[in-house]
């Protein structure tokens, strides 16, 4: 399984992904699920993937190759005139990769994958898309300002409650790490390290990026502190009165 | 879908269930998913059900009928010498009901259901069981002091973090309502009203029981207050420092 979140803030875009993949519970590996393409001064795109690893690696490799040698039939996302067109290219690529494997007689669901795409191209706003295995996609807006893919349920309540569009990057990282910690505590197939990328709107360059490692002292503080913070929060609510 | 939680506290057992059932998103009804059997001074048993409504209603009806006219082949849970034996009777009944429907050629998963059983029989301790559709079951212990059935993921993080065996019933109700509220906010197929039963250990009588209705002012306070409480809790954690 996987857990990735992409979030639209007033000051930019925030991405975080875990790195655990597994084929069965005793075959666990670490793979990067977040990828960037940056043309400084022109565009920044970040992609996060969940689902069949062979499918998502194939999609990323195809996008990479086309960036080096695009042609008319197979356009490069680095040449796309808008984020919307980039989302179409990635969605078509994803659908094609799944269709190719399915043609050999396997069920499509076995090769399924979902992708979050976010970024900005000069002349346009920051945009965030959720791309489905069927090759269609939706865009984040004011009502739905973030997307989650993978094991999303455990970490969702805190996002729904605490997300604010005017958060700072520092606050967004704190919120995401709490959401990831809740997921981690409940599902063995989501694991550290976590990759992140904080893209500042209108900067057109790769933003703060990095990896939260297993021994990260800040994550340890958040993880330990959150349990106490939750208990304190609970005690601030009035108790139930037995009739 | 459904959401039910059964919890072992030092002072007794706590049960809460939602009441929404649906066959498709536009066919929603309210059904009781919590049932009690009490023989004052001797035993108290509470059952909560999740899964196919025809299956769970059949199980409850069969148990009820046997309580009125038990025989050797079909023992009544009111005659069971221990909670363990009661769990076996319910588990066998559940398995039989599912097997009967499956015999007509349908897949077993379509008729599947899961049951939480908790209670106490004179001479024994309070016990809590999770009964699977296959007819086997597990018991709660110090390491796993509560069971959830149905749509359990959204409401789990707060239970994992805030459960304490020495909680009062009032505190447990507050915790459960926060857990139910998180689930409600995320899944349309879990809905108010909620039924609850608070069984006091060694009382051998039905405890505080009731229903949290849609307009319940305490639930409204918890639901509104929890969002603010979570945000406050989050701000008490140190923020991330960008490198």
C-alpha cells in the first residue's frame, strides 16, 4: 500500500509520500513514489503514484524518455502548454500502460494505479490533479483543496479538520506528519521514510524538498507529542452526562 | 455500512453502534444493530452486528427464538454456562445462516456479517468477543481492549491514542462520540442516531442505555468542539523547520 497527499495552499503546493511497497507482508521494499520535473523559470511538476509498482514505474520511465525525445504523437509534459494538458498526457500514459498489461488476459485491477500531479507552468496558476487508472482526472478547488491516494482513511479526519488554505509550509508539514503518523500506526504497509516537496507559487523552481528518515527527531517529537495532545484535546470537551 | 465499537474498561463494558443501513446510496434506512439479553442477577449480554442485514436479523431472530424454546441441539445463550460458550453458539448460528444462503449458489461474501458480543455471566468476568463470518472468534485482552466492526478506519486513530482502561463511563462516551463523529464526517453510510449501552461490571443488570439522536445537543457540542480542539492540539506541537 501507499499513502500520498498533495495539498493546495495560498502560498504554493505541498506534497508528501511514503516509500514502502510490498508484495505480500514479508516482501517489503523502499521505493520513491514522488518525482519532479523542473525547467527553472518555466515550470515545475511533481507526480506521486499509488498502486501497482510495475505500472507506476513504467509511467514514470515513459514520461522521462519523452522528456528527452518528444515527438508529435507522444508529447512531453515539459512541452505541454498548460498543467491541464500535462495531466492529459500523464492520464493517457497511465491508461495505455494498464491496457497493455490487461491485453495479456489479466484483470485490469491487478495493474491499477492512481496518480497525483501538481505544479505550475509560466503564465498559469498552481494546479493539482488526481488522475484515475481509467485515464480521466479531477482538479482540486476551494472545496476540495487536497487529494490523498493509497491508504487514506486513517489520516483523513485530521486533514479535514485542520487544513487551512493560508497555512505556512512549516504548519502544513506538521499537519501532514500527524496525518502520516496516524496512518503509520494503523497500517503496516505504509512506512518511513517520507519524501516531501514544498513548491512556492510563482517561483518556477524546485522548492524545499527532502526526506523524513526513520530516526528523524522532529517526526519522533510529533509522533510522541500527538498522543498527549489528543488526550488533552479530548479532556477539554465536556464529558457525557449519564441520564 | 456500519460502525460499532465494543470496549472493555475496568469498570465494565461499553458498546456503541450506528443505525444506518443502505442498499445502494439512495436506499437508506435506520435499523437497530445493538441487542441485549438480560437475566437480572445472572447474566447480561449485548450483541452488535455489521454486514448483510438479512443475515444479522436472521441470527438475532434465531437467538431470540431459542431463548424462548431451547433444546439440546440448539442451545440458548441464556442457558450457556459461560460467555465463551455463548460466543460459540452465536458463532455457529452466524456460520449456519451464511451457509444456508450460500447453498443457493450465491457467493458467501454477499451474505457476510461480523458480530461483537460482550457481557458477563455470574461467576465469570466481563468478556468481549469479535465473531467472524467463518464461525470462529477472538477475545479482547489487555493488549487489544476494544473491537471495531464496519467502517473502522476513520475512527480508529483517536481510540488507539486515547483509550485508557480506567476511564469513567462518561469519558468513554466522550471518546466514542469523537470516534463516531470522525467516521460520520467521512462516510455517508454511517449515520445518526447512535445506540449505546454502558454495562457496569458485576451488576448483572442492563446498564445505562440510550440513543444519541440527530439533534442531541451534547453530540453537537462534541462535534463542533472537536474541530477546534484538534487545531489547538496541533498548534501545541512544534512546527517543522525548513532546512
